[in-house]
C-alpha cells in the first residue's frame, strides 16, 4: 500500500515495501525520482543493516556465519505503518525469526517522511531493543532522473558541494572498498557529471567536508540534499547510459578488500548500546 504526502510545492509517495520513496514531484507535477526502470529496478532503497557489500556476502558474529547480501535486507522487507497524515508518515521494521537468520541482533528501525514547503525530510531511528551492543550501518539511496529536465544533455548537470572537497575519494573493486584512496574528481566545490565518471563504479567520499550538495543544471529543476548523522556520501550511476543519478548519504560503507573479520570489528559501523537510539536524517529540497 502506498501513501502520498503533499504540499503546494512537492508531492511524495512512499510504499510499505522497503519503506521506499517511489515518487517525488515538484509543484508543476514533473517526476524527479527514477521510476525503477529495467536499468535498475529500485527508486530509493533504504540500506540496513549494512551499506555496500561484505566479503563473500557473509556476516561473521561469535564464530557463526550469516548470509548478508549487498545493502542488507531492509529494502526487501515490508514495513508496518505506524502513522499516516497528509504531510507525514512513519514506518517500522523490527527483528523477527526471519531477520535473525541473517542478522542475529534485536532492533527497531523507524523511518519517517515529512513534507514542508518544497522539502522532504527523511528521519531514521535505529533502536537497540536487545541486551547486547547492536552493530549496524544505515544509508539512503535515492535515485533521481538524470537529466531532471527531459531533453537537457546529461553533461549539463553537476553537483555543487557546500564546502571545498580536497580529500581523496574511494572506489570499489568487486563491490569491496579498494585499499588505496584516489585523487578526487571534484574541483573545489564542483563535480562535473558525465557517464564516464562512473566507469569505475561509485564515487565515495569517506570524509566529506560538506553536509549538503545541490544537483543542478543551469536551468530546470534542481535537487538539494542535506544530511545529519551520516558520515559518508556515495554518488553512483550505471556507466551504460542509464538515466538516473544516485545521491547516497551513508553511515558505513562496503568492507575493505582485505577485511573478513567479525562484523563488530568492521570499519564504519555504528555501535548502539542496549536501550539506546541512533538518529540520522536527510532532507531533499526541490528547487
């Protein structure tokens, strides 16, 4: 079942499957979100309890191995509606016998959406409902149409960062994090977009100086993204002409190529104490 939130400036539709945003339209009714075409069958999956891949798709905990595929299982689970109004909604996912076969921890993941003017606010609350420390990662993965305005060339778009981004970036090999950083393609505060940029998979900022970006051309709609609590940023598209661009705030990242240890020791994860809640959020602003 879908639920639509609306103001005079924005219209957002969320579905219970994966608690996934599946439509985002501006005041003129133009669809800005990728509509899950054959090139990639998702819109804006929520990544939990991992971001990226684990080596051999295996999660290791206290001597046991659990199957854990890329980006985790939350995106493929049906969430329960907790609250629905015309401008906001909240969905919940809690551990059960099925989830514990893949992830042996107690948790509650609540995802809330709220519209305000031309903004969509997305809030994540990860609560440790168990009696041992909860190790987990979390990420957003919204895919926007590229180009946002039909007919504009893809190369007319770029990403403007809130701060200068001189730090090296990270790249993947076979879905795992390469050991050596690489020179950034960002010039100052600006990243020029082209399909060639993604010939080597995602561009990963593991220490971004910015907490906000704007994806835009010199005309037509734009997308602003601002985040709190997330520490990394992934930027991804398929290099074969797929007409979407993913802007992904992350708390965590794929396993390094040489890491095959206990999940608790994996770089980048949150460690949430029993009874505690970690809150992360991001805002999509339609310009």
